[in-house]
């Protein structure tokens, strides 16, 4: 019987961490080669991870919602005789309370059920001196029963949370939680067996850190009784009395923030705007919806806008480029991977349609529909979001007229499409109600001069004003 470990893989290029969204197996479950054991989120994508060997799950080393570095062991599996493996897991679980003594006696590599992993460590688990609660009661001059509620202890600075010079004991997920919440583990009073800091201890410490903001200014500075302190620290962050709520930055929000900061402070952005009459394009959309040759395809204004962008790129190929800082070169792309910004339950992602320039209108419609559906289901792969060249973001679906979009890192331009509204417009010398929208084009001024950017935007507008140019300019 052997224990095999499965580490967090790099499911994309250059990824460093992933968040475990869901476990599909539990200790004692039998798994087979290729079976999906968990779902993780990384680089804005939810990815299912299959395990590459057979066996019985021995331990899940991280809880759901934990961010894990690439290369860390996330699950261990007993391989060999599958019939004998399950009882072995149960026996190991029954023997878990004796683990500290076993560690002292056997420094060799040993499997564990949860928490620290299976690698050797010079740090040994040590017994804690129990009952910090009576000490609280003694220092406050109260009877021992008053000090019984353990969660109140973190709000009293007079109580030493950890012995001086000793590293707090906590599982990796708990350490991650404390780091995300800005809590120093050394200041947390542990309530777990053997002096281990638990998730509840960290949450109690976080509530205690927020509580002073909710206490009226008239409260005396003198030490409060333990029961009163417990009442103050028990205010959850979501209650109306809580003035602030802190949300850990991770997953989609973390990746988006890093990308936007990197783009905004690397590429010199220029944004230009144009307002145009798209009445003819809207009529064409309706005609295409009624075309039996396109039956079953999703036809909408975004499809024709995407086609207009592709036609404009053909007329202005130098906009389809990237900046290579290391080589000090401009890389001209002879293909178009058209990015489409998609709002998902997990946040904004930008998958792209590979080789969009080579697709027919029908193929482009199918690709758009598949891209959006996959994104909303949270199943977009990292590969689908790599190597984009130009992006479209449709802010008009939110009723917004326009904006100044930030470039997707590594791309040369991004087009924001505003809401299409019925407005008064001069048409053939008369003011008439027409379908009008505003386009905003942001581009990297290192790559695209004002003249080139203006011509590119003007060509997109010209196609949408007179969609017959989809044929004549192609």
C-alpha cells in the first residue's frame, strides 16, 4: 500500500495559484485514472481537474474556497489493493488523536489526513497549556463561569494568545484565511485540540477587529467585563451596525485588477469617440433573422459590429499588432483573435474567437454564441483567453452610452459599443427619428498613431452606417 500525491497543476501558461471551488470526492472514495476530483478557478476560468491514477482517497489537504499555489499537494490517494484501502483510511482516521506523539517518535515522512501535508518538517506539534478562559476570569475579577464563552477571548489584549517565540499552529487554509482578513495568527487565542487555531478563532478575531468601530465614543476606556466584550465582538460584518465589510481579493477580481493596473500603467492609452446612425444595420439584423439560410443562428447587432471590426482591420492591418518590450519590436499579427468581453457570475472575462478573420458570418455567429454560453457557465478555459489581438466590449447592454475602456494586456485596441437608442437625427436633410449609438476606441499609442486610430474607427462606423460595405469592402 502506497500513498500517492496529486499536486495543483499549472492548467494555463504561467499560472501561479488556483482557488478550489468544489471537491467531488471525499476520503474513502474510490477514484480511477482520469476521474474529475475537483473544480478550481484560475486565470478567470473554472477548470475541472482529473486525477492521473487509481486508488482510494486518503486525504483532501485543502478546504473549498482555499487558494492554493501551483505545485502544492491538494489530495493524497492510497494505491494498490483497493479493497483494503478503504478500511485503512478509517483506521487512520481513528488513530488521528495520537498523531502528535507519533510525530515526535517518527520524524520520517508520514501520511496525514488533513492540514499540513506529508512533507518532513523541523517544526513539531507541541501540547498547549489548556484553559486560557480561567486566566481571563482571574484577571477581570469575575467568576469562572462568566469567562466560559471562548470566542470573547480575542478581544482582550491582556490575554497572551500564543507563547512568546512560538509559531502558531494552524492548517494552511486557516493561515490563508488569516492572511486574507489581515489577522496576525500570533494574536489569536486557539480553541482547537492541541492549541490549533481554527477558522472560528480567526473569524472571532476579525469580528473583534471590526467591533471597536461600532462602539459609541462615550464608552469608557477602562477594561470592560468579559460578558460585555463578548457582546461587542459578536457583531457580524453583514449586520447593519457594521460600518465596513472587507472582502478578500482573489479569483476573478484579483486577476482583473492585476491586468487592468498593468495595462493602464504600461500602454499609453488614447480614446476616440464617434456617434453614428445604425438604422440600416438594425434593419439588416432583422432581415438576417428572417433568412431561412441562417435559421437557428443567433443574429444580433454585436455580430455585425464584430464583422465591421474585422473588415476595418483588413483595411487597416497595422492596428492588429502588439508591443514586444523585451525585444523592442512591434509584432504585426496576420490573424485576428477577436476578444469579446463577457460579464459572468464570477466577474468580467475576455475570451476570444480564434482566427475570427477567416470565418463566415454564420461561423462567426456560432463562435459568438458558444463563447458567451461557455463564459456564463464558468467553463471558459485559460487557452480561450490567451493570445487575443483586439477586443469588443458591449457596454450598451447596461444602457450606457459610451466609456473609455482599458486595453486587455498584450492587445492593441478595444472597442466599446454604447446603447442603441432612437434619437432625432438629420437624415437626407430632415430631422427624423433614427437608431443612433456611440463607439469608443481605446488604443495603444505606442503602436497606433492618431491618424491610423482615427481611420480605423471611421471605417468601423462607415460599415455600420452602410452595411452593404460588408460586401463591397470585403
